[in-house]
């Protein structure tokens, strides 16, 4: 039976390209500014700590906007919401590059983060609309490829632009892409009819969401800088956030016209799929944080070479993702998701065998191996998440699942650095105990260096620090490896979805 929500644009290729470019631009922008922060802070005359609000302001407003996607969709329609988000994201990108003070940049970045929120869920929903049921797996696979490649390209591109031009151009490059994407999508899809509804605005729900999610994101972004719960500010924000989130859940479940449809979690595949997506993405994100950080701080890699060592992870998804999308309809998607977790978990356990003599080639080969798992990650999980949702629930579910995925990345970003540094302190203390006059090996080592001079002891301490960070890195990869293995168990609690017209679990595109 023909899907009533389906729509065939005049040019499927042009519509797909424009949607993908808009999403690539948005995902890229979430990481491209990170490497330029020292330059931005220096040029605008502020400290490095103040400069981090460029990232925090974007993340906070993005986290607030994502759960609101469903309500925006019902109010304005999918196409208008997407076009409006792209246009405003492009405008605020230009304003970010044009900013003359840190205050202006932070305000424009906050606006940019808010308008970025609906872009990924709407791109996902519109791709499901324009592709026929049998090819929707290919659409989701294409989007997953964009999601994987953009965060890899972001830091490398940001570093190159900042070094060779100036930091405003990391924002200006969005302008031509945004103009093309908005015009192309509008011309290709303006003939599609949409139904909108005007429901009462849940002001209390919006207020509780802003307080709970906004403060939670600030806590996650600033926790490491302020030493977590040793800081009164972190304690106060954490308590207020917890109260706000609990009140938000209670209010939304009892509200007749909720701003966020939390009842979607009653659907088993959505709940299981979202949980696996959030935890899996958090572990995936943690790898992308700890590996470059270790390579740059302890192994002597430059930012560019650390990026090149991590980049092979994106090669195989580029090749395999179209194949996965084409043949996924013939396989239980829980098997594909399990393969993804198994391969990514194995790659972490391989990294847990590294030592300080590991070479560039070995690191790159393990990254390339992990790319096989990444190719099987996003598409099966996204399909499971959306498999039993119908109509407007697709946009709501996509926004909510994307919110939890981003939140998982935020937790990973904060906890990775914290765990890594704490384990280094632990291993450093244990290793230092062995360097004493009562240890013949330590005494012999110092004698061969020429005695226990201050310079030699400083060299020994630097060596201990490097080994302590290596041991901490190994510990973390063991945690991530077995964490991925545990997700294999979780995903099998979902019902088996299939991707074919009329089959149970075929992801429907909303009206």
C-alpha cells in the first residue's frame, strides 16, 4: 500500500544532497570551533576559560531545542521548520563570524545552537518522506554516514582554516551551504501538503525544560573546570537541575498538551533503541575524545597528525554504509547492531594492548577496523528507534532520540577527561612508590643516568607521568570495550524491526 505521507520530489538526488549538506553543516559546526578556541579568545581579549562559553552556549541551547522539535513540527510543519531552522542557523553563523566581542559571539552561538536543534531530526524525517519504504534504510544509512564523517572533518577543517585564514571563516563557510540547502529543499518539497495543529502552549513545561536541561548541560560542560562537586556553583546547579528535570517529567506525563511527548517511551523499541543509541554514542564519543588527547599530550603528536591518526575510522563507513542501507531489509537489524557493538568493543580491547611505543600505522589500522562497526551503528539503531512510530510521532521520536544521543555525548565528554585524569593520579602514585633508595632497580637506573640530580629526577617523573597516562588510557579502553559488549544484551530486548513496505516496524514518515 502506498504510504500516504510519502512524497516524491522533482529531483530525489537534489533533495537528498541538500538535506545531507544542511545536516553535515550543522554536525560539523558542533566540533569545528573547538580547535579555534585559543585563537578566538586571544583575538577577542578574554581568557581561555571565558572562551569555552563559545562551546557551552551552543551546547546548552541545542540541548533545549532538541526535545521541542516535536512541538515545533506540530505547530509549523516539517518543511517550514526545517527551512526556518536552516535559514536562521545560516544567519546566526554569519553573525558569529561578524562578532566584535566575546559577549556578542556567545549570544550568537547560543542562537545558532537553538536553531541547530531541529535540523537533524527534520532531515531524518524528510528523508524518510521522500524515499520509498524499500529504500528508507538507504536514507538512514546516508544520514549515518554524514553523522560519522562530519565530527572527524570538523577539528581538521577548523584547524586548517584558523591557521591559514582567520577564525571568522569557520562560521562564514556555512553561509553558501545554508543558502543552497534552504533554496534547494524548498523548491523540491514545497508541493508537499502538511497538516499543522494549534495546541495551547505548555509554558510550565518549557520553563522546567529550560531550567533542568540548560543547567544540566552547563554542569557537564563546566564540571571539570570547576572540580565538580568541590565547587558550590556545580552543587547548586546540579540540585536545581535535578529538581527541574523531575518536575518536568511529572508535569509532562500529566499534561494534556505536553511540550515533549514522553509517552513515546511506553513503546518498547523506542525505549530500548534510544537507550542503546545514547550509551553506544557516548562510548563512541569517548573514543574520539581520549585518543586524540592522549596522542597530543603524551605521544608528541600535533593536532593535525592526531586528526590523521583518527581519520581512518571514517573511510570504511563511506564504502560500507550504502551497502548496509541497500541490504539491511534482508537482515534482522538487531544482528547488525550487535555486530556494530562487537566490532567497536573489540577495537577498544585492541587499544587496551597499546603501549608508549605504538606507532602511527597500528593506531590508524585499529581506527579503520572500528570503522566497520561504525558503518553498522547508526542506521540499524535509528530504524529500531523509529520502527513502531507513526505520523507525527516520527518527528517527535527523532528529536527526542537525538536529544538523548547528544546528552550521551555530553556525559562522555565530561566523564572521559575526569576518569582519565583521576586514573593517571592513581597510577602515578603507585609507580612513584617504586622510585626510592630501597629499590635497587631505581637506584641502578639513576646511576646509569649520572646520579639522582634534580634534572634526572624530573626526567624520571616525566617518564612516570607518561606511563601513568598510558595505564589510565588502557583502563578506560577496557571499560569502553566491555561496555560495548554489554549493549549487545540490551539491544536484544527490542522487537525485530523490518524495512519493507507494509511490514511491522517500517518507519513511517509523519504527515
